[in-house]
C-alpha cells in the first residue's frame, strides 16, 4: 500500500499508524502525529480505494452505508500490510497505536473488530460502527480514545455510544471525548487525544 514511514528518535515509544479521512492522503495526519507523540515512529497509509478520485480505505454504497464485503477484504489487506511493514522496517508489531479520522477511524475500528492484535491502542476521531452482527475478539489490554461530536451529522452520538459499548464489552478500555463541531476534527479534540496518549503510554 502507498505509505510514508518516518523513523522516530525513541524506539520504545509506540509506533503511530495513521489513517486519513475520505479524500485525504498519507500526508494529512502527519502534523497530528507530531502533537500526539513527537518521538514515535510513524507509519501513515493511503487507502487503496478511489471514490470519484478520492482515496478511501473501503468502498461505500452511500454516505454511511458500507460495502461490507469490500470492508472485510480491505481490513484483511491493511492487516497484512501492517504485519509486512513491521518486518520490513524493523519496528515492533505489538507497539502499534492507530490514529484515524472518519473513514480512517472506521477502517481502524474494523481492524479492532476483526483482530485481537491489530493495535495496542487506537485514537478514533469521529468513527462509526464499522460492522454489526459479528463477534469481536478479546480486546482486553487494548485502550481506545473515541472523539465524537454531539452534533455530528455523519456519526450520530447514539452510534458513538454503540461503538463504545461494543468495544468495552469486548474488553477494551474506552474513553469517549465529546465536542460540538459536527464531523470536524477540532484542535481541542486533538489535544485531548494527545493528553490521553501521554497518560496511557508515556507516563513514567
Ligand atoms: C465512511 O464512509 O467511512 C464514513 O461515511 C465517513 C466518511 O465520510 O468517510
């Protein structure tokens, strides 16, 4: 998959894996990574699907209606890519923490729904429930930050809470942070995610 890898100066800090939103590229979230963990290595991926020229991580049939067959195929494709990248770049696979926004948060959530070892943690900005009716793996030991919008027209608060419940029931430790900027990713939300990250992974 098309991607950027930047080696960090602290080999012990979690590796940040970045997933952009619809129409974005692997460059979009690089500034966020610098705010969340400036010393981490960063692996930033571009989605393999194009919707009217806009990169995405999986196909959708309409806004918020996912092509589930493609979602599962792409989830496996990203998972294989992450495993290969860990070997190719000599980075510890068990130290990956995802940061995703919108469509990127949805593919990261789908990876959590399918694999117990996809990530040791995840920052999901404005995610949806990627898939319903499947049994989630045991996610104990995985920490998740969810940034939701009280007035998000793409991901309604109910769905944010449903995602929180599903991940918590699977054993993940979930923190939800609410904003009032619709589907937008505000500076305040990024700073809250950075705080959460420091408390979980950088505290001495
Ligand atoms: C999706 O397709 O993943 C969601 O609708 C969010 C987005 O618009 O990308």
